[in-house]
C-alpha cells in the first residue's frame, strides 16, 4: 500500500520535493552570503580609501598638504564613510530582496505549485503599492542618486528654495540641515528640486548694504565755511548791533 501525504501525493515524491526545496534554500543562502561578503569588502575599502596626502605619488607635496585644515579633512573622511555605508546598505537590501524572491519561487516550483496566478497577484499588488507609496519611492530614488552622484554630504553648506544651512545627516529618505538661525530642518529628498552647494563652488557672500565697500561716505572738512559777503548797500549785522548799543 502506497502512503500519501496531506496533499494526496506519494510520500516518496513529497520527500523528493522537500529535498529539492532544501537544496534551493541552501543555494540561495550561499549566494546571499557570498554577495554580502563581497559588498562588505567593497564598502570596507571605500571607507579606508587613502587620502591625497597619503597617496604614494603625492609624497613630494606632503609638506604643503599638511597645512590643510584638519577639520575639513575630518569632515571629508566622515562624508566618504557615510556615503560608502549608505551605498553598502542599499546594495545589501537589494541583494536580500532579489535572493529571497527568487529562492521562494524555486521552492514553490519544487513542490509543483503553479506560480502563474501568484505572479499575476504580485504584479497587481506591486502596482497598488506603487501608486500608494509614490512619494516614499520618490524620496528613496532621489536619495540613491544623491549618494551615487555625491551632490552634497555632511559639513556642506547648501541652499534650497527655502533653507540655507549646514548638512548634518544624509539618508536615503531625508536630509537633516542646520539652518543659519539654529533651526533644524528635515528635508525629504524627493522634495529637493533645486539645490546649490556653497562648499563645492567658489561662493562669495554678497556685499551688505551700508558696508564700506558698497557705499562711500562723502569726506567733510573740519574747517567751517566762510560767511557770505553782504550785498552792496547792505549794512552788516555786526555794525547794526554796535549802533543799537
């Protein structure tokens, strides 16, 4: 008598499917670990990237480059580390999602489950989520391009349509900026349509009104101006005073 499982299939076939699913999960786990290992190596190298001062071909300029402001060098290092960490986190998330989805589909195929209706349902669900989370997806995509293109980073002074301040934190969704008046602003990356980076260009602050460079005050003499001469036939006021006395 042939044994059957809950699905009505022979037990031997069920164990074969289970073994195939286990092999699929094991292969997916190995692929996930290998990809995460390579991403970790790339991120680690990006964090420990040698600066211009430590480069072998620039040793001749080391005495001059040592005069660079150490605060600026520290900010540049922190900016590079955060950028590498952000890109590494993004790559890890993408790899995890792709490996999990592909492995799940192969597990369903191993149990002889038709995935065509499931794919159609997932497609409809994805479209619904896409329409419902448009702004969130827009923020994340903008954050990805900000990180890849290095538009700005920690320590940069940026100017948007409403905010002027120093960048304190950058993520895939928001950017935190400390305004000139001390206000802490949280900017959604998808809402930043126009931005200027004062730290990257040759920015010069405009001359303020009333400054010595913008207006020149007329030079006045300390010597009093002489009194106007009296008209012909007119008696001076001093002589009239003496006559009245």
